[in-house]
C-alpha cells in the first residue's frame, strides 16, 4: 500500500538522512507500476496505442518495412533463428501496441518472435491475455542474441528515475528528498557535484536544474550494442527534448491531472521528459545510426495515418467522429503531435527509415 511506502521512505530518511531524487522516484514508480493498471479512462493516463489502433498499425508498417528492406525474410523463409527477427517492446502496457503492430506486420508475411520487457506482475498478466506467445524479461540483458531485434519503446524512457543537479551559490549539488513534518520535499544536498556538470552549464545561475537519467543512458547504450552485434532497429516514441537544456521536467499524474510529485509516493505516475540528445550520444558510441528525432505528428502522417483514418471512417460510418478525434489527438500540434518525438536507432547496413523527412 502507498501508506507503507510513505512510512518506509520516511524511516529510511530518518535513519540514514536525505535520499536522492533518483532513489525516491525509482521506489515510487516501482510500487506504482507493480500494483495496478494505470491506463485508460479509469486509470491515470492514456497512451497513444489506447487512443486508436492506427498508432500501432503505423508502427507495424514501419517495422515490417525496415525488416523487409534490410534483406530480411518473410515468415515463409524463417527456418533458421537468424532469419526470424524478435519483436521487442519495452514497457508494453496492456499489450495493445504489440497486438496492433504484430497484426499489421503479419499482413506483410513478417511474423517475429515476441519479447516483452516488463517488471509489473499486474501488467504481465494483462499482456499474457493479449499475447500468450510472448516471452517476458526483466531487462535487456536476457533478450535473444541469435537474431535481429525490432525494438519499440513507447512512453518507456520517461518513467525511468532521473537525477537532478541544482546550482547553488556554493556550487552544484545533487537534489535530494527530505521529510519535513508530514511532507516530502526536495532540497539541494551537501555533496559538491560541480565535476558532474558539463562545461556548457557550469556557470548557470543559482536555482538552475540539470537533469540526467543514468538508467535511460545505460539502456540505450546496451541496446545499441545489441543492434551492432545482431542487426536491427530501435524506435523510441516519447515526450522530450532534442537538445541538452536546463530545467526540471519532473511531473506527477493522477486521474489524468497533474499533481504534486512529492505527495503519496507510489500512488501517482512520476515521469520526466526524455533527453533525446543523450540517447543519441549513447547509441552513437556503439556505432549506431540515428534518425530524428521528429515530431510524432509528422512521423505518423508520413507513414499514411490520415489515409488509414479515411479508410476506417468509410468502413465504420457510425464511428467517424471517434476516429477523427483520435487522429487529431495523435497528430495535432496542440495535442500529442509536437510534444511527442520519434527517434530511430539502427545498426550499420540497415536502410534509412521512412517517416523522418528524407528524400
């Protein structure tokens, strides 16, 4: 129960002193995701795959195209393990995206193995009802190493615990969480952290905050190494920014509203914007190729989501308004269209992907 987590964190702080923001966020989200289905109108937030099947279909088209143009084989020729790729999804939610993408890929005779990286027992049970053919993993390390990987990370990196460094008049300090009476609150810690700050931001004014996400960097580095050794692609879709910057993006969502991230840890979804520049640096360190990031709206339009919406409206006249509204949510700039970014990471030798504005 959330009250148990509050008591646990309170006792920890009382006995050992302030804890890092990363520790606080990690504990809170581990409890949050392991104890509930957070998605949908009855949950705390709604992701793109839950808005419309069109989202997963576009992802499936993109993956099938990348596989077939990489000289991959259709399922008729997949006799050897290396001839059959693995579809991998990081944080697959209810399994909706995987189901829509894999159904679409099957239309192109592409039938990969299915692998999910998921730590929540609640969500694993829901995923197994949709994709009983899946194999589950706790981390990237146990993914198969004998075949190319087609990896999707939709709203995955934003939930990983972040570290925040804050500029003070005495220098940079790591942001920590303390207990003030009945409340948790963030404060600058006591240990100097100037050496961890890039020269670009070293002289930022007091109060400036620099975010990093060591977990995201590590996963991007590991995946890029896998792609270099095995072949394949990673498609990242998330809200975030394209260049290094200062500022806190930590937020909490509960019942579709933004709330205080330091109240009731484990009862609300804690997220932060993804630094796509850092993910790209980690991948390029393993000689991977980067495409994007581009806005989600532009990416989906380039893949033909508007034509798909028109076909769906023609076949379901009574659902035209619902389909049109879903399309707008996914692609319009004032909704998900420009806030969410899309970036592709691909191994050497794989073709340039569609959807990134290249001729």
